[in-house]
């Protein structure tokens, strides 16, 4: 992404206060929805395990795969410590953020995709996993157009979330 693209993109949002509010709200809403949905899935798995004598594997996998993956991605981000667009281009992002570095890969995007994979594998509601994948794409776009991540950051986050989820659940 070039500076001119970044400035044009973020200024286009700033020129439309309603659009700015919508992007900020959508970022919070999607993030918070995942933070609520994931514990609900874990609680549902635990309840079924207790009530019906299910094996511990579904709950353990639903905890361990995202958890271990999250730690690995966090370590990778720290090691790479890539600057964020607003640092590189010296321009404020649309979503208020002052974090320095740790842009690659996007942990928001990674998290929603690895949790979506968890829903795809363990949730009995067939639509929940795919719906979360769609929400992940929306969140990735929001993170880029609001100026807090480069496209490469969110693509890497999505690919890692899907790959680590798929590999983790196959093991």
C-alpha cells in the first residue's frame, strides 16, 4: 500500500462521519460478538460433555487449538514487530489506536478465523461457522480501510487462522 492510497482511503471515511461511525461500530461489534460467541460454544460443549457423557476431546480441542495458535501468532508478531500503516505513513488511523509495531499478522483477523474454524468443526448450527468466516472477511476489510493494518497483515492473519485451525483439528 502506498501513502497516497492510505491517505485517500482514510480521508474518504473521515469525510463521511456516518461511515466513520459505522466502521468503528462494526469493528467493535464483530470483535465483541466473537468474544461472546466463543465462550458460549465452550459452555455448550462442556454442558453436552457433562450431560451426555461425551468424550473430552471436543472441549479440549476447542480450547487448545485456538489457545496454542494464539500464543504462537502472538510470538510471531513480537518477533517480526512490523510497523502499522499509521506509523509508516505518519497519519492517524480512523479507528483510534496508538499501538506501535506488532502489525503482522493481524491478531484480530487471526482470532476470528481460528475461532470460526472451531465453530465449523464443533458447532451443531451449520450456519455458525460460515457466518463467522464472513464476519472475519468483514473485519479484515475494516481493519485495512480504517488504517490499522496493511492488507498483507489481514491476509496473513486469515490464512494462519484457517491453516492452524484446520491442522489443529485434524490432529
